[in-house]
């Protein structure tokens, strides 16, 4: 509960066997209290809306970060596979070059193979 207009006088009112404490307010005091209440109410509503908005934005940012990390991991795995393929390809090229050199040496020694 919010204490508005604490400097006001209070009177005891009886109604149908119940008692209420009711502030005695002048019209300007009543307007001031209403303004204070409205200000407090609007502030509370805006705070709640901003908190909901902030939580939504925070959740979306977290989801984006998670998505980026997953994509980076997939890209990293793909790059590793491509690097392995490139390494295998380089090894095969080296073996092919060695085989060609060996064939040249064998042709020098044995000559051309008749077809």
C-alpha cells in the first residue's frame, strides 16, 4: 500500500455496523492526492511494461547468441573436413608426382614399353 497525503486529518465514520477511517480532505488536497495516485499508478504500469519488454529483449539476444555459436561450431566442423580433404588431396598429388618420377627413372633404365 502507498501512503498518500499523510498530513491529512482522519475521522471515524460508522456505516451499517461497520467503522471506517476516512481522511478529511479539502478539494485541493483531494486533487493533490489524485495526482499523486495517478503518478504512482502510471509509474508502476510503465515499470511493469518496461520489465516485460526488457525480459523479452534479453531472451531474444540470448537466442541470437546461441544461434551464432551453433552456426560457428557447424562452420568450424565444415572447415576441418575441408582441411582434411585438402590434406588428403595434397598427399595424393605428392604420391602421383613420386610415381611419375619413378616411372621416368624406370623408362630410362628399361626403355619404352612396347604397345
